C-alpha cells in the first residue's frame, strides 16, 4: 500500500477586486486560510485634517499560504472579492518562493518607509547584513546618490524599494 504524499503549503498571489484587499483578507482569515496583505502607512490629507492611513503595498493583490490541492484553491477562489489566482499556465497558480514572502514580511514589520518600485530583472542581488532587516535580499539600485534595496515579487512583476546604506549589504 503506497502512502499518498500531501502537498506542502506554498504562497500564491491572489488578484482581488479594486479596493477590496482588506475585506478579502478578513474573509480568508475567517475561512481559516493563512493570508498576508502587505500594507504601508501613508499620510492622507483632506481639506480639514490629516491622518495616517493603511494602504496596500501592491494594490489589487494579496498572498495566501495553501496547498495546490484543487479543494484548497477552490475555497480561495470562492471568497467574495477574489478575482483570480495569478497563473502562467491556466488553472495552475504560480507559487511564490518563501524567501520573497519572508523578506516582504520583515520589511512590513520593520515599518520602514517603503515605496512601490518597478519590477527589475537585472541588477545586483544583495542581502542586508546588519540591523533589524538582516537577511533580507533584494536588488541594489543607485538612484541620485541614494541606495535602494528593491525586493521583487516575481509572480506579480512588482517590487518595493527601501532606502539603505550601501555599507549594510553584501553580494549574494
């Protein structure tokens, strides 16, 4: 009798309705699905006041940690507000490497000032060696005498930039 090997959970990108990221995240959590919605705090100005507001780092997207079994994928797709899972091959969502999600979680937890950044394929792959973000990997980009660490999420073809000192990174 052969034992069935259960697939291990992987991270997947989920495209959601515009401005429904937080609601879908709540619904997934209520369903028992591990999800991750990276958000950043921005100062929002109105005529009469200013307030810090949470915005999705990647508008229209969040991440789920589940197995590739059809039942699990279907339970994610049935959540109100979910549009689709990101796939290269129709019906087969593309897993996101754990390292990219872990690095993204570290950046969000650290509350550094993050800015969305164009997805990069080329450039120097580096790892932060000191401080709270030690171990975070990304692409080092020099822009007008500033150094930026760009963490790319390959599946979304998007990235996020963080200002750093060049002395805090090493080549990977």
